[in-house]
């Protein structure tokens, strides 16, 4: 994985997106939109999905010309070379590029309770 972001939050590292290769050993490049949290105290990685209540999406990028409402479970588009920052308990993900090297043209994505 490369071109991802990693932020520090409450003794944890928060990793989002980036580029890598497919998991079927074909070596094909792919762009990711997964969110992982590494607990520095316990040395454990946890993949964060919308199914986990403490990692709920509260606002995401534009969907069909509109902006999703709080609580909508719309996963941010895959991206690499983006920016992210943790503000209190929210991860803000901005910009980046798609696999085709086009810029992601959507509003910031916010994760609540990361």
C-alpha cells in the first residue's frame, strides 16, 4: 500500500485509502477506500466498516448531485494521493485521485467516532 494517509488519534493510527495491488496475486493495481485503525497500546489492527457502530459515516461526498445526510452509510470513493486530518473524533478526507489519475471532485468525507 502506498499514497494512503495515516493520522494519529487518541493513541491510535488511522489509515485511509491509497494504492496497492489486488488480493488475488495478479499484481493488478487498485485504488482503495478502506479505513483501518491501529491501536498503539495493544498492537492490533481493526478494519472499520459501516457495520461497526463506533465507526459511523456522518457525511460523505455528493451522491447524485446532492449531499448525503448525517447517518447515511455511503462509503467514500476509492482514492490515492489525498489529504486527511483528524479533528476531535472525525476523520476528514479531501481530494485525491482515481485509478485513472483523474482528480476526485467531491466534497470532503467525514467519519464519526473513529
